[in-house]
C-alpha cells in the first residue's frame, strides 16, 4: 500500500481528506438525497475517475475506481488491485474514506461495510453505497454555459404588477452561485443591487427551481453570433439545498452530454 507522504510523485491524482476550519462546517457541503448521491457516483464511474481510498483516515492509501453500482443491494464494486497486501488494511478497517473529484469539484464519502468478492471472474472490493457524501466547492462555483438553440429561461415576476405578470429572460450561464442573463427586457431593470424574488428556472429533465436573485453587475458582451448585448450577473440569495442539488445535477448532466459529443 502506498504512503501519501512518500509516494506523491507516483500518483499525481492523489487527493487527501479535507480538513475543515472551526469557522466552517462539513454539513454545509453534505448531500443526503439518494437520487443525487447515485447520480454523482454514476458520473464518477462513467468517467472512470481515479479515487483515493484511506483506511480509517490513515496515511496509507489505495488508488482505485468504481467498476459497478448495484442499487438493489445498495453496493458498489471497486478495483481490488494487483497486490493483495495493498488491500488487506482496507478490508479490515472500520471506515474506508473515498476522495475524488467530479467536474473540478472535490467529492468525499465514507463506507463502513467492506468485503472482498469476485466480479466477472476477478477479485474486487465491495462496499455499501454511502448514506451521504460531501461535495466541496469553496471559493468559486463551476459555471456552465447554457445551450444556444434552447437556452434556459428565467421567469421573473414583474414588481408592482399582479401575480400573472411575468418577464422571461434568457440565461447565458448558470452555477450554484447564480446566473448570467441577457439584459434586453424592456421592463425588468438589471441595475446592480436590484432584487427579484420567486424567480423560476426550468431545468430540462431535472425540474423547476424557485430562487431569489440579486443583480451584481452588468456589462456589454459580444455573443457567439456576433450580436452585442448587455450581460447581467445575478447572485442567488439563500439558495435552498434542494435547489442547489438540482442545479448540480443539471450541470453534471450537461457536462456528460458535451463529453459524449
């Protein structure tokens, strides 16, 4: 089994478990939704992402990947490796810590049901699907541009009008921190500081999120078709965890679709 302090040069993709400061809580990054957990794990498996495994948070680690996910038994099949000695500590530990990345975001989770078995004629490690995982994204949010042909739309209730009066603006991009929209609506004011409540964004095949947004900045840009327009950057205000999870799923799905193309 490799030792992290000695073997960094042999494994450039080695990641270590996150140390949280007293000012922040790991619960702010924790995902409990089974749908979202499986969606993330399948994405890691489909991209064959390298995972670093730490038995009981020790300095020794194993490099592996997810081979299969079985939702019926709530189990994951993991690479066993060529050296049996490298996996013995993992097989006898109480907690096996998984650390990897997905779309430039760090993913961590812990499994406590660990066993060795056979899968398609090969030795493998089988672990339980975690009940929760950490999706750690501190400094900035991964932002993805919206499709050109069918861009996402943000439906904004028009202030001072009845509840049926709404404005529709096209999104240029979206992240878990906010959106950028094309500022060309004749009624909606995108001056910095403006706040709009109960805005709705339909995420295809995911669902509809309801958010409050605050305009942070505006400036002129040139679109990919050569047209000039004003871009308004808007920040989400107190975004609910369930809504953030839906945006994460949308971003992951779009990234996977683009890699296929």
